[in-house]
C-alpha cells in the first residue's frame, strides 16, 4: 500500500485501516530479518504502534480478510511470544514459502492460495488475472528493492489491483536501482561517521581504562594487605581451636578405649563368606553409571546372620561409601565405629533400621581401599540394647584379590550360597 499518497491532514491510522478493509487477500512477506528490523530509535518496528506496516497487518488481521504469510529467503514463521499482542494472530495463519531455487513452482502455489481467497469472497476472474500479474511484479520489484534494505514488508492484496505493463515494470526497476544507490551512499556516510565515532570512543575508553586500572590497582593492593592481615589472625585462631579440639578428641578416644577394655564382649565363632565384588547398572536408567560393591558377610555356625560390610563405589565418582548391615538389637544414636588394625577409627550413623537388621553408612576417604588391602582385620563396633560395646571382626586377607579382580557373576554367587546352605543341612 502506498503510504506516501495519504492525503494531508488525514488520520493515517484510520486511512490505512479503511484501505486495508477493502482488501480481499492480504500478503505478509516475511524475510529472515523481519522480526529484528528497527526504527530510528532502535525499537523493533513491529512493536511501534505508529508504524505503517504494523498498522496495516493489524487491520488485516482484525477484519474478515484472508491473510497469507509469505516466507522468503529461508525465513521461518515467527513465534507468538516474539510478536506484540495485536499481531499474535498472524502465527495462526497458514504460510506459503517462496524459494529462490523453486520460484516458479512456489509462485504458482501462492497464486492458487490467492485464487482460493478470491473465490471465497466471490471475486471476478478478471480481478484474479490482475492479482497474479501484480504478485509477480511485487516479488521481482518490491521485494528486491525493499527487502535488500532490511525493511520488513507487508504487501496487501486489494480488489483494485491492476496488471503492470512494461513501462511500470521499468519504472519499478529504476526505483529499485535508485533506492539501492541511495542506500549505498547513505551506508558509506554512515560508515565514515561510525568510524570517527569509534575512534573517539576508543580514545575515551583508553583514557578511562588507564584511570580505572590505576584506581583498581590501588584498591587491590589495599585489599590484599587487609586480606593477608585477616588471614593471619584467622589462622592463629583456627590453629588454637584445632589444637583444643584435637586434645579433647584424643581424651575422648583414650576414654573410649579404656571403656572398651573393661567391656570386651565374648567372641562367638563365626563363619565368613569370601570377599566378592558385584557390579551393575540401574536397568531403569539408560544413562546410569556402573556401581560396584566389594562385600563380605559373617554368620554363626547355625546360619544366623551376624554382620556384613560393603565398600560401594560409583564409576567416575570420587566419593566412596562403606555400608554396614548389623543385627537390630543395637542403640541407634551412638551409631557405629570401624577400625582397620591400629588405624584411626571412623564413625558413622545408622541410616535405617528394619525388623531384621540395621544399616549404617560411613563416607570414607580415597585411600580407604588401600588400607583395606593392606590390613588384617576390619573391626565393626556398636552399642547393644544393654549399653555394652559389641564388636564384629571381618578378616581382610582376600579383600585385595576381590577388589582388584573382575566382578563376580550374581548368578554364580547365588549358586555358591545355595551349595553352602545344602552342605550345612
């Protein structure tokens, strides 16, 4: 629509809305930069309520007009979230794509869509012929001129369209060339001004940066002096606190050892399984990591369960867990303690208790497996319901072989357990 010929003194919004209302088919040509085209203030044109093309497309969507989005140069339909409220209905209109490599075929498809729209409104056949010719002229003239300048284009299809002759087409071509020349001149002038502005900006930035760097260095030096002084004072306090806690911990440890000596439980003969390593992945999680646990069990000669320990590791993870399974006749709050030979003990809480057993966990260090491989005995301690310390000793002689060896097949392990049960019978 020719917005340059709006009569003087006429409300251009009402004028454009009136002109669009006379349309039977309205084409909205959308290129790759359609959404991002900006006006002189830097705001997107489609968000400017006074922009001519925004007014025209909104008026077409508001009326009983066939609005056809035409996608050119590989453009995609915009999303509703990217459009202002009055243009959101555009995304619900079925689009037609016009590609350079298949222009003839795509133009014919577009012509068929226009024919359908005209038939819906009962348009005359002569009007359709004019519409088809105007479509070709618009794509060859208007699109090449306006779209190359980055201007978002909406082309209405009006009932008053006429077929362009050779003189009109030549004039359109000349207009397109003149616009291109004017754009090139404007671009060159804009580049010169931009280069000059950039040189001034860089000079200002350089001076500002030098001042900022000097001030930042002064502040950083002062902050570093204060930080070092604070660190020194904090370290002295931390060292004193750490020494006090270590002394208290040592006193508690010695007291605990003394108490354990006074209440050494009677050792019951036990039957031990071999250390075995089981590995596997969660079948419900296709991306789950492999989990390995190296475990050993202790039973009475009667077959009654006594204790079990398992070192659990996840592939690619540094964290290691020692999981303990013990009888349920134990006090929960004291938790458990494990010791490898004469190494320092590790304390861990119970995490769950069931009618048949209680489970505890110890988060151990990365060198814990090395200690297990080099040790003789893993001692597990807890407090029973008579407030006595009970100990469970698991030999470590075959731990290294199981830990460093290949995983045991769960089916083979189950078969071995069945055979052991049959022997006891």
